[in-house]
């Protein structure tokens, strides 16, 4: 970007932050800052909750990944990545069951009561790592539209974006996040429509939908990975799960189902930008949307930046509010204490600290897709922990056997120590698929192992030889 165009785009970033700050409601109590309630103590409406869940899960890195996969695998890649949005209805159904059948008020209290404080601590640490990743992986995407990775413009835009989101997030916490999410969702959908209208008419529907092959090597391996990971992936994302406890259970469930469907369709639609790049012969890279945007002229590039900034901001402000709640409200529970006094002040300080530390990986450079796939493998042990919790009593060992089995497999996969014999197919995600399929079976077996051992001992006691 040069001259007046560069000034315009930098001005847009500043104006975006100013507008979000002006429209964001100020919160004066914990109910608003941590639970999103208004001044009268009312929870968000079902419509606002649905829009918030929808846009908060449309991460800047996710729309970038969707387009990258569309460029690499055609429509199969887009379908595979969109499948992750089935995580939202899965989370809604599980949280609905926990709330209506067990009276659960949050995932951390549930884990303490069901699996012990050690389990809740391990889970909370995984959440903090997840939230830490969300900071840099979204700011880096925004920075990529202002300059090459590592350049002064790239770093400056990423840090400025962080500052403007932090500024309005401090004003209202979760209430501010949900309120601005509605506006950001409208902005996202509007400019997504502009981008699609500019890109897709260059090709027929048959050309767009005919790209790619439904084979393991053609991206179906990633589709199967996504179907496996939706059983565990949503539970380590407090941006999603925190919203599962702030309104009535039925209203929450409806909002989650609709948000999941909209998210699936939105991601699939954006993946067609990558399919367009594939048809145009553009090389698949780490930021296909940015390459496409540069060929769309001023209006197209502006629309793409608006899509990325709105999606990244909705995720980043939600990340800040979840960090504040985790540190000020949930970590004290692990020590058997009430939420910290002056919890809002502690939450605000937490936001500031993570805004600074969370950008360190962005400054040194890393692969934004790894923030999704590797963490997804590491937490596959959460599937039996939440899906089968009603089948076991108080069982800390069940948690730890399942959770740490998944963590170990995720680490081994990350450092390329999973044996080649585990690969399923010969595609790029063959090892990832095998690790998740066999790993899910191992984690589930490990989860039920204490129950099986207890029943075996009981039979031995009742029927001595």
C-alpha cells in the first residue's frame, strides 16, 4: 500500500477501534464484565448470543485457513475445514445436558466436582495455552494485509490492532464483547458478500464445485480428522464454552445450533476464494486471501481487510474476556476460594498482560494453521471426559488417563514421532488422521479403564476362587 491508499487503510484501522469503543457499553459490575449481563442483570438475547457465537468462531486465521485449503484441495478442502464448525452444536448439546441434568454452572466447577482439582488445573492450563495462541494467530493475519511478515508495517498493524481491541475490551469485558460482536457479524457478512460477488462470477458453479477429488489424498483425510476432532475440540475453547452458561439452557442450545450452521456455510463460502485462486493458477501459500485481494483493486482489497479485521476483532475481544474470567474467577476455584476481590481489576490487568505476551510468537513468526491442528490433536482426550461423564462417578484417574494420553499423542505428532504405520492413506494428513482415530480409541479406553478395573475387583471379591 502506497500514498493515500495506505493512509486510508491505516485510518480505517484506527476508525474501527474508535467506533467499537464508542458503541461498546461500559460495565460496572462482575455480572456484566464476566457474564455479559446488562445493567438490569438480564442475559444477552438469544439473537445476540447466536450472532456472538457465530462471529467469535469465525477467526481471522480460520477464514485464511479455509481459503488456503480451498486453493490446495478445491472444494474438498473448504468442506473439510468448515466441518470444524459442527463443534458448536456438539458443545451446545453437551453443555445443555450438563446444565439440565447436573446443574453445572461452568466447565471448571464441573471438572472439580467430577474429576478433582488436579483435573481442573490441567484443563485450565490447556485453556490458557489456547487463549495465548488466539492472540498472536489473529493479530498476525491482520498484519499480513499491511506488510510482509516481519516488516515494520506488518508488526505495526498487528500491534495497533491489538491496542484498539484491548481498548474497548477493557471498557466492558464480556458484555462489550457480545455487543460489538453483533456489529462485527453484520460487517463481516456484508463484506463477505462483496468479496464473493467480486470473485465468484469469474467462474461457473460447475468449475468451482468441480475442483478437487474426494479421496484421502485429496483432502478427505482432513475432513475425517475434523469429524473426529469436533467431539473434543470445542471444550478447550472458552470463547465458545463461556457463552454456554450466560443465558437459559434452551435459548443457548438454539443459538449454538444456528450459529454452527451459519459458521459452516460462511467458512465454506469463503473457501471458494481459495478455489478461485486455484483456478486462476495462483500458488497456494500461507495467506491466499491476501494474494487474491491484491488483484481485486482498491474496493476488493478494502472489502477483504474489513472481513479480516471484523472477524479477528470479534475473536480477540472474546479471548481477552475469557482470559479475564479464567484468571479472576476460575483459577481461585482450584484453591477452594471465591473469585478474587476486585475481580474486574484483576481481569483487566490480565487482558493487558496477555495483549503484550500474546504477540511474542507473531514477532518471531510461526505457522497459523498449527495453532488449530496440533492443539486439536492434543485435546482429543477431552471427548470421553465430557461425552461419557455420566457413565462414571467421581473419577480423577479417568480424567488424567484420557487427558494425558491425548496430550502425549499430540506432542509426539507435533515432533514427528508417531510411527508411519499409523498413517491412514497417503495424503498430507495421513499421520494426523491415524493419530486422531487411534488416539481417540486409546483415550476412550484409558478413560473407562478405572471403571473396568473396579468392576473386575468387585467380581473377584464377590466370587473368590
